[in-house]
C-alpha cells in the first residue's frame, strides 16, 4: 500500500509519525509526502522542509503567500503523479485541505484528514465545505464525529495522542533535575508557542508577567522548552526577562530523545504559563497546573473574535466541560492580568487537577494507542 501524508507543523509531524508506526504494524506500506523529523524517522523522504509551512495568522501568511502557493501546487501535483492508495492530510487545515481539494478535483484518490477542524469553535461552514473533497476524518476529541458525520463524511474518534505519551519514572525526573542543576527548586514552565511569530508576540508579555510572579516567588526556576524553528527568537527574547530561563532545545539530540526530555520537564514542573494549543493537554497529562495566554496580531484577532462560538479556547476546559484553567486571550493577553493569574493559580489549583483527570479519561487514556487506532480506522475504511 502506498500512503501520501502531508503535515505542516510540529504537532502534525508527531501525529503523522504515530500514524505511520501504526500503519507499519498493520500493513506493508510505502510512505511519501511532506513531514518533519519524526515522520522522516518513520521512513518518509519529505518533498521539502516542513518548516516552510509553519506559519499562523492572517498577517503572517500574507507576505509568504506566493511561496506557500507554490508549495501547495507542488504538493498536489506530487500526489497526482504518485497515485497513492490514500492521501492523508494532517492538521494545518489552511494548507492541507487546499491540497486535498486540488487532488480531488483531478482524481478519485481517497482523502483522509487527521484532526477535525474546530468547527465547534468557529467557521462552522468548514465541515460542509470540506465534505466535497474529504472522504474520512480522524477526530481527536470525542464530541467531534457527529459534527463531521452530519455533513456526510465518515469520521472516527481515534483518541488523542497525548494519552499515549511515555510517562517518565521518578528516576527520569530526578535525572532531569540533576542534569539542569535544578535541585529541589520549584519549576515554572514557560511556553510562549512553537512558531517564531508566536514567540515574537508572546515572549515579551510573558517575560513582563513573570516580574510580578518572581517578586513573590523568587526561588522559582524558569524552564522554557522550544522548537528548532523558534529557538533563535526565544533566545533573543529572554534577554529581557527578569530571570534567565533554562532553554530546552533539540540541538544535537535525536528527535525522540528531545521529545522525552520535554516530557520530563512537563512532569518535573510545578506550574506552567503557556500559549493556547495542544500544549494544555500535554500539561494535563503531566498533572501540571497552568495558565493559558494567547494573542494574534491585530487583524487576525479582530476577524477571529467576531467568528468564535465558544467562551474558552483551552482544550482542558472544553473536554472536561469546566472552566478550571484560567486563560487570557486577545485583548486580555496583558502582562498584568497574566501575572496575577499565575499567582492565583499557584495559590489554588485543586479544581484544575480534577479537570485534568477528567480530560485524560475522556481522551482515551488506558485504551489502544491513538496512532494505532487511527491506522486501523484508515485501513478499515479503505
């Protein structure tokens, strides 16, 4: 079987790699497509560097649109040339769904999209539109299949990959603390995003918010995991922070080793301040209380705020049906509010711990690994 996969950002690379591992376990398969280091480690030769697609926000996309458009058509043409048994696009809907649409317009190649668009949050019409060129959706959240099926697509809830992440031992956590000379000091993870544009926007505000926090908790140690793409921007931004963080970057480490280093950081940490996204689920898996903050550029913020349908963007809140995780989004993404929120979270986070436990149960903790479930769903529907 020949499978063409397309991922556009680190989270998609991770999903794709687990899916590829599952497919290899269940079938003889050849991989083609676009992916990052994790997917390449599973046997893909990427058509071009995946980092070129890791752009978020309307204003950020506009100056890169000509290059993105070229990559879009290059990818679709490669799919049509290779004639795979199935095209699996992974997250990054603005790019991936356009690839699927171009392919479907000129072929009968089966199309699968992994990660249902957040139609429950905004742009509900996307499900109806994508039904014209997507045959099958793999959903990460348990409440998504009915929304996709209502528009005529096949859809399977396959569990969220966060529930199958390795859990570090006490020794692993102790070794992590020793490696970074953290001793028994309390740790605050600081996660201002995985994209360069996010870090440029959020890191200064996070740093300013930390001044208030460190005034009251001067023994807090800051640890900031980052991506290879965002590392240079983060290193420049932290020069203005009130304390120097330990920056965790892949460097010369293998992708799998760095991924485990990051997991150890999440479990070792006492608290976290993070950008909105799937990172909230990673923190929930580790039982790390958090504050979420996020802002887009002005134009993107105006458009999204006019279209959004939910009162929270934090996945832990949505899956647990609580509002236990404090968030500071858009106009509320201010250093003074964020700093006060972190202090309040440190003082009282019992409700968060309950919400995180409920979230993990509902995302499939204890069931078959999501990558294998996703692979089985793809094969069963072929």
